[in-house]
């Protein structure tokens, strides 16, 4: 944990982060697109497969070796529903054995005592379970399957019983905006260690509920409310796909005469806003590397080029690592190094991943003057 004193016009990232801007900290790997739910916002539009082109076991283990060549990032085994992959524990165990920090993002509905024990044996350090409604009616409606809420809560309990820590992830839309406090209270009650909120990015099935995307003003109010929860709960709190939060952290801390305390490691690390291509990347079920799961840009194919080469040489990644490439007000903003705007929202709105963030109400000082 490192304290940082915020300043008015020099909102620098956490100490040392710029020197390590191309170091890989997180990899989200869509090990399968197969899923037992049909969520309204799904990035992958996932449903029951089978899907063709999924990386086989041998290729998957080789990919983990390639990731380990770069460092020891956290590898998030996601989907779809990762527990629908028959070799998931072989993959997770192999990653753990070669020194990677393996975590998993199941939807919770398929967790049993047996699979919870298998997670432990495979070295899974944490799982995330998505809860998008404070009641079973609202969550099940969002997830598209009746009984999803009760199954997810039961799965979380079995994970906790097995000694696996879990976090609750919540995607925020107009339909559940008023339920966020209730979801956070639920997370506390069921023993979660963290609550991570995600602001809807209109990709995949999310494009069809773009009218449920909150406004820039609601976005700002929600992130300020989230900031206010610090110190009121033992939960680790993190905003994802919400880069503005890292500006708000500094603005609020300055107003209150406080220093910012960062957790600079693990899944709850607060480093900067948009991490796509800088310290994070996404790998699809067919091996396509992208800056993130919502930014559908092909940066390379691990079945044809080594992961290390893609991470180090992709022109898209190189562009994202130079914050001076940002356009519009994002390029002029004094917070561009700690926020960066959501590159996926910019791409969906304009076709240019370097364009300004469309859901930001903040006017940079250089524009105000």
C-alpha cells in the first residue's frame, strides 16, 4: 500500500507505474465461449455451444508457458462459463505449477462441493461471481435464466466453505442502478472479499440494451457514491471499465485534503483507468489477442505467433501505451495518464480506439481555460 499526495494539475499514476507501463499484470483468457446462461449484456453473446476453433488442451498449456515467459501475471480463466470446459482444472493446475497466479470467473451456478475442491487443488486463488440484482427476480431477469440468483449464492457459499475467496462483480445499467447499495450489502452478508463494479460497454449482446446504458451524469454520481463507500466497508472496492474513477479518486482526495492509498498488487489493485494493452490483455477462445474483451481488435493470433511477440510488438498495443496518442478532450486532459478513457466505448462510438471517451462529462483544465 503506497500513499500518494494528489495535486491539482499533476495527477500522476502510482509511483513507478510509468516505468513498467508495458509489464503484463493481468490476462483474461476466454477458455470457452460455451455458457449455461444467456445474460443481457454478454460481451461474447455466449450461449450453449459447441463453438469451433477452441484451443485444445495441448495448445492451452503451451499458451500458459508463453505467458510465463513474460512474467507472473494474474491469469483470469473466464468465458462463457469456464466450468463447462472438461480440462479446466488441468489448465488451472498447470498454470499454478509454473508460477502463474490463477483465478477463475465462473457464474457460480455450476459450483459444487466437488468442483470447489478441484479449484483448491488446482491452485485457484480467487473466483469472481457476478451478481447484477439485489433480488432473485432482478438478477434472474438480467442473467436470462430462472434460478440463476439462488444457484450463484449457493455456489459462493460452497466456495467459501472450501476456503476459496470470492469477489462479487456487478455490471451497472439503468435497470439495476438503484440496487447497487443492496448488492454491496449482499456481498458483505455472503462473505465476499471484494466488490468490483463494471460500467456497461455496449458490445456483444450489450449492443441491444444500449438504451440501458447510464448517462454521463449518472456515471459521475455512481462513481462518487462508490468513492464514498471507502472506509464504510471491509470489502475491497474496485471500478472496472470505469476509468473516470481514477480521476475522481484524485479530485475527491484533493478536496478533502487526503492522500490516496493504493493497493498496487492483486485483483483489487488500483493503478490506472483503462488497462487495455498497457498492463492487461484479453485472449479469445480461438487464441486472438485483444486489448480487452470489449475492444474487438485483432492484435495477433497465438496459434500463429508467440504471445510474447504479440505483447511486445503489436502496433495497437504500442499505440495504446503512448497516452499522447489520445484524441479529442482525452488527449488534452490532465488526467489522461491515470484515466485514459474507455478505449472500447470510444471505438464503439466512433470506430477509432484512440478517440475521446463518449461517456465523460469532465472538461479538462486546458479546455476550460
